[in-house]
C-alpha cells in the first residue's frame, strides 16, 4: 500500500504524463518503422567537430569551463545568439536580451512559474506541443485553445480567448509541433493586430525555424514588435539535443529578471561546459553549411513521405505539407480513433503518435502526428504503405 498520493501536490496531480515518452519504448523495437519520435537525425550531431571543441575548451578556458557560472549564461554565447537573430531578422537584440537555458523546454517551465497562478488563463494553439501542456499544467491554469488554420490562428476564437482574459499566449509559428503548419505573413499580421494593445506575454517557440527546406523565413509575431514578446530558440535540432542548450530573447527586462530568479531557484545556471563547447563549435565551424545538410536531408524525407501518402492513403484522409521542421499531421475520417489504430499499426510494425495528447482539452481522436526525419526514404515509403493498409482496414475500404 502506497499512501504517497495523499502527499502529492495538486499541481503534479493535474499534470499528465508524456504519452510520447510512454510509447517510445514500443516504437524503439528495431523491427518497427517509427514515425513516432521527435528525434533529430543523428546527421545533425557534428560529433568530430564537437570533440575538437571540447579539447580546445579544456585547453583554453581551463577551470572556468568547470566552475559555477552566471545564471544568464556566458556572455560570448548570448552575444552570438543576439547577432544571429539580428542578422536573420534585422532586429536589434543585445546580449542582455538573451538568457541561456537548460534546453528550451526549461523556458516553458520557468514562464509557467513566473506568470501562472491556479486558474489564470493561457492561450495555446489547438493542437499544441504536448510538453508545453505538461509544463504549464503544473501551475493549474485554464487553457484557452485557439484553432490553427492554414494561415495561422482562427482570429475570432483568438479574440474571444483574449476577451476571456489570459496572461500568456504560447505559439509555434514555424513548422509547428505537432502539425507542421507555418503561419503565413498575413496570418502573422492578423495575430499581431489582435494582440496589439493587450497586456499579455507573447511567447513564440521556434526550435525548428532554421530547418526550413522550402520558402522564406518570416518575421516573428511578437519578438521585438510587442512589449512582452518572448522568442524561444534551441540548439537541439541544429547541433545536439543531448547538451540541453536553449535560449530566450526578450526586450522585456523586467520579465527577464523574474524568469532569471526562477532559473536561479531551478538550477542556478545552465551547464557551463556545454555552453563553451557550443560557442567554440559555432565560432570554428560554419553552422550555415551544417544546416544545408540537415535541410537537404529532411526536405527529401518530407517529400518522400508526402508522395507516399498521396499514393497509398484513401482519398478522405488529409495531411499537411510542411515547409520545414520534422513533423506532419494527418486527419482521418472521424470514425477512426487513432488511439485504437496505434495498437493495430504496431502489430504491423509501424508507429505514430495519436493526436489526442496534443490537445489541452479533450480533442479530436482521429488525427496523428508523423515524424519524417528518422527513417531512410525506402523505409518511409514502406512504412506509409503499411500504415495505409491499417487505415483502409479500419475504414472497411
Ligand atoms: C515546440 C517545441 N518546443 C520545445 C521543445 C524542447 O526542445 P529542447 O528542450 O530540446 O530545446 C521541443 C522539442 O521537441 C519542441 O518541439
């Protein structure tokens, strides 16, 4: 008999376990073609170059690379992040606008702690990144979901949620996880207009922005345009997720000061050895050349998956066609419950993530997320063919 339940906080009881993490074990069987994970392809890990950087860091930084360090992160890396954004978007970020974090996931946890009390409103996309739901749920907020469209957000729903009162809006404007959708320039303008004049923190989570294999990068909605704009970034999908290196950029220094206090309480500072190694890697190598390889690979994999779906899926199944990132989203006829389909697909050695866990409130059960970055093109085609067989069986087609 375990009476720990009586001792648990309301916050942890309100927090769902990660469904993705629970199915990854089943999907990791080498016989299974897994479209379930969210793992970068190992090609994105420049292992030899990182080894060279580690040796240089030990030789050049000595004890500094092993000592306690500043909560904000090392200045060189903060400046590098500011410069990169200024170069890409014509912004005017400075090092003091940047906080280096333990993965960008930590930012979600910190923002939740800093902004949300029980019952406070947070606006999220419908569907949204499930680990953001987890991070915010610890604070027991009220989730206002706003439907994603091909352009961006449903503006009427957004205005209704804003009128209901929310402290934060959390958006993933580029190659969204889970849907692969990207807000258009007009969609961004409409959302910015709806948010203008409202006292709300506008968080744009952008771990995939540099993985664009089609089209042009678009400016952020909030960023430096709105007073409480926060942009989140990460080295997980461009260099390595194992180092757990993320960052936020904001011009709102009062918000940043409070986030830094929450970070002090959480972990004092981000792993300083990893910061020096990543900074050394970035200054001794061309990230842009490295990104070309990742984009070419992911672009080809995405095209293969889309072509295979066009060939094998029944006509009443629809799917998104991403311009970058790692995922796409499939919508099946409503009669199909993808939670049930998951087990049948696994019996045929193919795995995906059912859509349900990506909704903050109980939502569609006939959707699924597919990852295209972790299988070669032949395996993708064959996996989609087998998945299509399961879907046809389910539909009796
Ligand atoms: C939308 C989104 N935000 C944040 C993260 C967290 O990334 P990390 O903590 O590795 O930077 C992920 C990881 O998959 C993600 O998809």
